C-alpha cells in the first residue's frame, strides 16, 4: 500500500437545474492509512465544497448506496481504498447511463420499478406450519451469493441491453432477474409459474445477450448471467412441458 | 399538504414491520430518508434471538430463560414485563419471518440454525451466515412490496407536529427536490434507529444521527435512559466497522500483545462470550495497561476455526477484513477495538409503542420500552425491531378500528410548516465562520473520550461544558451554497442540531447517575446501587436544558441479584 499524503479526486459534476453541460471538478484531499474513496468524498463535503451531491449510508459495503464509477470500474466508494491507486489520481463518476439527479446521484426509481415487477417475494400459498418450513442445508446453499445482492444497480448500469432499452417498462435487467432466480431456486417457493409469466416475456430474460458486464460490475461477486441462464433453461423446460 | 391516516417514519425493520401491521386497518405511508433497503438494520450481522431450541446444545431452552438472560444482561434495568413479552413473542416472529422468505442458515435436520452469543445461557441466536440483518431487511421490504405499502423515499423528517398533547403529522425535507413537504396524519410512528453518530468510533451508518429522537424530545416527549450507550467489543481498528459477536460465538479468541486469551482474567467461565459491556471494558483495560497493540487495539483471532468454517459462517467478516484492513482472517488475526454500537435509551414508550403524546408511537432503537436496560445482549436488537414494530403497528391498527384517536388538525401542520420554513430561511442566511463538520467532530471526540467506556465526574463535567460551548457556536455555522437538490450541507447542519441536544441529554444523565450499571461504568462509583438507582432516567426538554426525573423499573419475578458471568 502506498503512503500517499494527498490524492486528487476528479469528480463528475452536473446539476441539471443549473448547468448546461457536465464538467469535472478536482479536489485535493489529505490521505490517511486505509482511507476510502467515500471518506475522501466526506472530506470534500465537510471541508471543501458543500455543494457536491452523492449517496452514502452504511460505509461498510452492505447497503448499496454508494455504487459509483471509479477509475474505470464499478465500485462501492466505501469499499475502495484510495491507496489502491498509487498515483493518487481518482476519477469518480455516477453510475453510467442512468439519469443524473445531481453529480453522483442517479435516479434509481426505474431500477426499483423493474425489481418490483418480478414479484420479489417468497410465494407459498400453503398453510405454514406452526414452526419453520424445513429446508436442507444443501437447498439453502443454492441461494448463497444471490442473497448477498444489495440492489446497488451496478449490474443494471453496466448492461448493454439496459442501455438500449426504454427506462420505463424496458428490459428488466440483471438484478431483477437474479432476484427472480433467487426465489425460483428456493425450495420453499411455489411461485415459479406466475413469475415466469413476467420474466419470460418480451422485456425479460431472452434479451440477455450474455455480455457478462454484470458479472464484472457486481461488487458482491454475484453472477447474474448464470442466474439468467438458469432461468432460460427453466423457461425452455417449461415450454417443453417438463415441469 | 399530503394526508395519510398513518405516517411511518423510517425504512428499517421496526418501521416496515409497523407499517405492515398498521396497514391491516388503515391507510399507511412510509417516509424514509434512504431507499428502505439501505437502512441500518441491514448492517446487523450475527443474528436474532429466539428460544427455538433447535441447537442440540439448546434443547432445554425456553422463552423464560431468554427473558432472564435479557434481564440479567440489562443489569436489571430492563422492565421485566417488556423483556418477557419480547422473549415470548420471539419464536412466533422468527417463524413468521421464515415463512416470509428469510434464508436462514440451517441445521442438518432442516431447522433454523442457532449459534451461541454473549450473555446467553443457550445457543439461541438464529442467523443467516453473518448477514442476518441484511436478509431480514430485504425480506421485510419484499413483504411491503407484496402488500403495496406506499413509500416516500429520500424524505428527511425535520419536525414532529405536536399541539396540546396530540400529534398531527410531520414536516419533511424532500432531499431530491429540496422542497419542504407537510404530512398531515392521525397517527405517526417513528422507527428511525439510534444515535450512534453522536460518538466518534461508531459502527453506525452515517444516517444514524438520532435527529428524530431529538424531534420527539423538542416536541415534549421524554427520552429515557439515554446515558446507556453500548460499546461493541469488536469493531475494526481504523474504521470501526462491526465485526460480529458471532465471530466469538463461533469460537473466536481475543488476544493481547502477550499472546494471552486475556478474558480468562475477567470472565473465566464464559471467556469471550461475556456480555458486551464487560468484554469492552476488558479490552479497554488491556489497552490502557499496555497490553494492546500500538496502544489502540487487540486481536480477534479466528485462525483456529479453519477456512471451511470461516467461509461458511463468517464470509462477510472475512470480506470486510480483507477490504478494509488487508487482513484475511484465515491467515492472520483481525485488529479490533471497542466502538460505539447501540443506543439503549430512546423515546419513552410502553410495550405497545405508545408515548405520552396521543397519536405518536415509536419502536426499535429510537425507542426505549425498555428491554435492554443498561446493556443490550447481542441478537436482541433485530428481535426488538420485529416484535415491538409489530406490536406498535397492531396497536395503531386497533386505534383506527376502534375509532380511538381524536381528530388531528391540519391547521397545526400548517403552522409547523411555516415555522420550519422560517427556520430554514434563517439557517440559509446565517452568517459566521464556524464549520458544521468541525463542531460535529469535537462533539464526537468529547463524547467518546469523556462520556465513554469508563466515566468519572470531572471528565463528564468537562464534556457538559464542551457541549454547551459547541451549542453556542452552532448558530454561527453558515451554509456555503444554496442548492436545493441533495444539499448535504443543509442535511448535516439539521442533524448536528439534533445530535448536540442528544449529547447534552446523554452527558447530563450520565453525570447525574452516581452508580455503575451495565454500559454506564463510573470509576468514581464502581458499584451498582439498587437502593438509589434502580430506576429509569427521563429527560424532558426545557429551553434551559433537560429536566431529569426518574421512574420505577417494572419487576415481575426476577429479583435483582449480583451480575456474574
């Protein structure tokens, strides 16, 4: 790890209410051991420029607020150490191709609207027992990774089909589809049929062209492409009447 | 003006659970400062307690034993009827969450897995690896989606409207547009989380400033037991990110610079699994006596657990340690130190979440029922949110179906709106050279080092003076810009005003309480004093500072005894 004394944060700025064009603004921030890009942004807000806008919350990599495009990669600002970049030059932009509200804050309403479409909840209409529904450790392990999703929208922002798609009612995107597979793969869930009606549709899983951008973008090391391939398999088997 | 019968403030577990329950009988809307899945509930790692008796070592567990452990852990300050309610409701609430889809880790027989936790007589902490809060929060949000709960996201509530002992609504700042919004409601529920950010070295999310507690306080609702602040023993050195108690539950060691498992000196029977207050003081003592590393931290050593167990049970801890301190716990011990973690005190409520203000309810970390008393047990906070969120939501639903609430008055909301509008205008035009962040940092340092793990009169008097000085400097902070969208500077200023009020309440309550109990440890009064201090502190707002009064602790069947582990 390098012992930087200062770093330059080159931050993408744009306030649609005021600016006609986006621009970059550079800030010099003092660097301490283990300091993260998010802490660098805190320093900017606290000491240099209160007008900079970004989202943050847990600062521990679990809430999904601070997904940004940092030095050419999708990253959580809170998990990214300034020291990883020995030249101390850090370029920070909002999640690409999403509508910018201001600076690093993007509109996530379309992302969440698509998440809601896939019925993102366990469907089991049988009377629950007085205790838990049993699930074997093996069945439970099938959900690993997928349940780590923090809905940060990195995958959604990285997906070429999303770029080419309508913001409203367009392609569901990798996060929503992975969530769908998370439930269909759950031994307790009985909602596969009704969920497949939504996701095996015009704007659903067939529009995934396996670009694998989402796999690379995911800060939680989830493999949405694999989840979508599993859904495709399920859809074909369903057409053939095998389930 | 926007009207809903019920306004739920907060997006975490307590708020969402209350919304789901209240929606059974009323029109509900949720106002959340963040997209709800970002809420701090999601940061909880180790688990949620319920006496399910699934663990082969826990077959004799019962809700009564859970209640007793909670009461003993609280150093007998918990209201015993509330602790009993929580423990009794726990299994049903956990099963309900399982039925709703929570992917709990499982035992071989397919039941919910349970691990040992500090201060618990049996392994009763249900978990999903070390991401229990995350999966509970996502599942709760999923249920809200399923039931069509109405959300107003990225709204920061900055006023609780109370007139004549009746709540009429809230005023919120829309963070995206920068506009003030008035919400008229017949019932308002706060599930807004703790106030960790009043302290330096906190595990809490940056939104956990406790401002809503201050709003309730300013509106005349007393805050209870605020001097009881939990310091978690194992937070990552440098960032104070939480390293779950589950790491010790799974068998992790605490090691000093002599290579000793030093807990043998403090709690030889239960070793690392003593309650948090005791383990934090033990670590701090090791560091103060020169047996720490760099005079700052000790090690949490997981290496002997082996790669397989760490990857299966503690994958999140491993990832955090790698990302934030470059340490893979499979190969090296993790540097940890105690950090502020939980606000035991809060808005004074009863078991049904009711407060002294008609139509105003609260539950979760922002509230004080009280079940945690002077020290909360690990695994009881997630439980508290779900149990008491549900009970409060049910109470609200009953109030509507029974027509119990008198009409609320939109004119009161209108008056509050105009007052807040003027206040924001004053803030925007305030002149001065003080910096919000500077005052915040001075407050956080003061609270951590003078009203912290070890306390004594002289230092706390200094803290009280310092907070008064910071409060005097606060009006001289100015805003550097007038943008409306996502104005972080304005948000931070509003939050700081609330935090300074809470800091004053905490410090004055701690100074007044001349005994040691749970997390409140006085070097100058090192013993618990049941004759003088087995009572709750109530802080009521006055323009001259908090007025302290006291109320009795409810004892059912557990007579206070010496707390030994």
